C-alpha cells in the first residue's frame, strides 16, 4: 500500500546550471518550481552532478563518484518518502543507475513514477541483447506510472507489460525563465531583414550544420536579407554513430571557420549558451525558428515551445513528438531531414508572403496557449505524480 500523497515526494532529475542546460534539466526545474509554488513536500536528488565537462553518455570516474553520492543521498531520503519521481536516463549506464533506484523503491513499496523526457527508448530496447531486454522489461514493469510527452510517443514503451494501464501523456511546458511579454502575432511587413534563430545544443544530429548551409543558400545564392543566430553549447556525445564528427571535437572556433568558409560570417552569429534576458531578447527578435533535428533521444523539444510562445513560426522535421507541436503549413513547416534547400525554401516563402507569415505567427501563439503553457503542464504532471 502506498503512503499518503502528502508525504514527501523524491524528485530525481538533472538541475540546470550555467555550464549545463538542456531540455530535460529545464523541464525538471519547472517541476520543482511547481512543487514549491503549491507548497508540496518534496526532496530533490540532483542527477546533473558529475555531468559537466564530459561526453554525454560516457563513463568517467568522476561521474561514477558523483553517481555513488547521488545514490546515497537518494537512499537516505527513501524511507521518509511516499513517491519516487524519476526522469529516465538515456544510456546504458544511466539505466543501470535508475534501475537501482527503481528496485529499491519497489522493495519499500513506494509509488514509482517514471518520466521519459524524450524518445529513443524503443530503439534502445530493440538494440539491446536479450538478457538486457529482460532486465529492461522487469525494471520498467515495477513502475506504477510511466509518463510520455505525447500521443506519438506512446509506442516507446510497448515492450513493458501492462503498459496501457500505466501510461500517461503530459506535454512539455514553457520554462520558468521565459516570460512572454505580449501575445500579439509578429509581422514581416516592412521588415528590412528576416531574423532566423537556432536554439539548441550544437550536436550535428540537431541539424545546426544544415541550418548554416541554408544560411549560405539564402545569403550567397538568393540574396535574401537574413540574420542567423546560433545558440547552444557544443556537446560531445557517444550515444549516436551519426555524431562521430562531434566526438572528434567540434568547437566554437571550428564553427567560426566554417561560417567564414561559406561566406556568411557577416550574417550569422554564434552566441554560446544563452539564458535569462539574452535568451528572451533573441526569442522576441526572431522571425523564424529552425530546428531540423534527427537527434536519437529527441521527444518534444522545449525550444520549439519557447518559439511558439513568442509567435515564431517553426521550421523543423517530422520526427518523434514534433508533429504535435508543429502542424505543417499552419504554425510552421515540417521539412525532410538533412535538407538545407528545404529550410531555405521555407524561410524564403515566409519572407515573400507577409500575410501568410502573420497568420502562422498567430497560429503559433494559439497552439502554444492551448497545449504548452506552464500551468497546463504542471496541472497535468503534478496530479499524475501524486495520483490525485
């Protein structure tokens, strides 16, 4: 029997920092704020310790030490908790860490809520050896509830027994650091230049190289007056064969050289990781948001929600849960992966059709308000965690 829902909940996930910010950490920060605002009892176990400065998904002794400390902190809080909420790790070492927390909570008969903040779990399962698949099934079956971001991600856990009873859908919400100042749609009428924003980590499978090539096409070949802003950290990852180039060491310096070689240094700018007022200003300024992602663990990018909240039409891919965020020709465009020409075509179409652009901006705001506000997200997720 589970404890009263007003006993403390253990919230396990990565916190954001100046050095490490990505969708999962932003969403976890929002959940903590929701518990604080509602004056609900909770403990936080920060999973980001030991992650800074190493490759995503890679083993390190420093990371192992941080994981041991995190597990000890978790185990000391577990006896006085009623529910464990856990954002699922997206690597084999991450799963093994999560497995220890899940089984210990199950042995103490605590309520277990698992939250997949992206996608790729079904691929992870399919590519695992049979003995590891058995461990995955047995471990995830211990959860009382498994949360995914959208209907298009329901199939991620088809391998889990009794999944239809356990599964809940909770879309992402706008981060706490973003404050939308106006709900008026944007306009390109009389604009001398079109501002395009890429805001995500600088991983090749996120598509930033395709965005840069689209910038070259628009500027060099088509003479469209554009200004491209690139924001995000260069991360190394071992999760994807497609990111081998990134493992070899893409950096801001190499990106600058690439911008120069393409002849777009005067119309494209790299800002690094942006937060607070700088991020707010870039979102407000942007006419178009571009994220042509095929990232293995993509789910429902928070950066797209941020763009929609500011009435910014989005150019992205028909991938994972994204079509629930961006409806093609309604509040943006869904283009084929690795297609810089298609990105350039979509930007030019908006530039040459201000009325279509303004309608798409209005649709973006309406879609955000109907589905992805902070209130809507927390009002779905917190009762799901507390089972009330």
